[in-house]
C-alpha cells in the first residue's frame, strides 16, 4: 500500500486529492495516511464489497473526476496528464488505461493478458463497448451519479457498471498505453480463484441480465458484452467435449458422426487451417499456443463457475480479494486444482495405447483420433506441471 500511496502522491497533477479507502479496518493503514498527509476513509459497515466501499467514498468526496487505483497498482507520474484530455468531450464517462503487471520470468500463467489488452479492448473501444477493469481507470462523477453509483449487483463493480453507463448513452475510452504496474497471482490456488471469480461475474451477467436484450445498448455493444461471458462458456463447457471425443472414439472404435470418415477429414482440415490462420491475423500473432494452453487449462475453473453463476441469480456468491503473494499452497490443494487435467491426460494416453493395439485396418480413423488425443495431452500438460511444480516457471 505504501508503494501505491507514494506513487499516487507523485502524480504530476496539481489539483488532486488522494483518498485511501480502507475496507479492512487496519490502523496501520490509517497511520500510513497520516504520515503521507492524505485522506483516510473507513466506513462503519462493509456491505457490497468494493462497490460499496467506492460508493461510500463517492458520497464523502466532491471531485469531478475520479482515478481509481487498486492497492497494488503503482501509478506513473504522468497518468492523469495523459488521459484527462478525453474528458473535454462531455459524453465520456470513463477512460480505462492498459494494465501491466510485475510477472515471474516467462509469465507462466499468461497473466499479461496480451490478447485482451492488445487486441480485444481496442476492438471493444471501436464499438464503444470498452469496459472498466476496475483500476487504472478515471471516471466522471456525473456519469456515475446518473446510474446511482457503482453497481453492487455483481461480485466486482467494473463490467456491470460499464454496461449501465453505456446503456444510458455514455461513451467510454480505452487508452492503449499503461501508466500503472500491478501484481498478479503466481501460483495455482490464487490464480484459479481470481479467474474463477471473473468467470462467475461475467456468466452471471449473460445468464440473468443478458446484454443481447439490454435496453439502451446498440447492436455491436450487445455482441461485445455478450462475448465477455460466452467466452467462458466456450472454454468451460464446449472445450472439454473436444478432450473427451478422441478418448471415446479410440476406446469404442465408433465415430461421433454418421457421415463417412473422409467427409469429416475434408471439412475439418480446411476449417482447422483457416482457424489457425485467422487467429494469428486477428490477434496480431499474440495468441500463441502457450497462451491457449493457459486459457484452456482453466476449463475446470470455468465449468464450476458456470454452475455457481447458474444458481446465484439473486444471491451473490462469496467473494474475497485475491492475495497476490507467492506463498506456496499444500500439495493436496494443488493436486485438487489439476486433477481433472491429470485424469484426461491419463485417459488420453491409455486410449492411444488401446487404439494402436486394437484398431486394425482403419488407418485414418486411428490416425486422426490419436492425433487429437495427443493434442489433449499437449494442451493440458503445462497446467499440470505448473500446478505441481510452481517454481519451474516453464517458458
């Protein structure tokens, strides 16, 4: 907190006032604020998580523009000067800057989210659907007050608050430069916890207040916001089917389709090649196989998150702030996170051996399904290795 506070005090903008919103009732934080001569706000109750904390401070302050920084987000001095000009347009509700993080060597969990910040957010900005990421973002008070403050109906306030603002006709900006540096989880327990909470929030939105039918959003905004949650459904629900199909095929010698096998090869091959090509083009070659492994490895997290979202329409699931420190968790808890991956890898390996030993005179059936079984192993092994041996930091 002190590093964040010192950096905030060094922001090169004269007409600013710094507030520390302490929702942890920590007297050490209060003393720290006294030392640095900044305002300290502690609310008497702690309902509605971060959104409630922000709304409480919103009622006690009067600044026209509000720069929100998480406790681990160390800002650079020029951050306000670089983005405040956007607010010369009266319809701008917030400006979200690119986020970067202090990461271990090789970024083993792909926490840099380069495809998201380097490609997707710019596309969303084009459609006026760039959303707040909760930190490194500057809001216009008038815009927040027009929707009654930060949204409290989700685990975190950022995405749904953005939807409400856009549905009211406000415009947002994504500024594709970073002026803060934060921290990211370095091991499996905290990594999956953080990603799981994001997934729950995004899927709750499309399940219970679907952007496709949100009044006030235009066509492209609806699609952009729907994509946020649908992305998690694809990786959590659909992707495991691709892991299971070759196992089932090799163990039963039955194909999932009734069409002749060469039909499948003729259709699937160009589709697969075009997918690889288009993916590289549209993501500026940022979407590497390593990043796909990191995302695909979270399938069990997203699968669980879907059902949490499904059964929490009116009552919010439990939420706690993700600790970013690198304390190593127990081996049993780490195994539990990657157990579905271990099972699929072992089943794929067993299916390959069984298929090679028992499927005769069906060369192409055997070849294609062995290929996809190996693909499953190639996709999932890295998640298992990083879960069980977090210090290996595989490149």
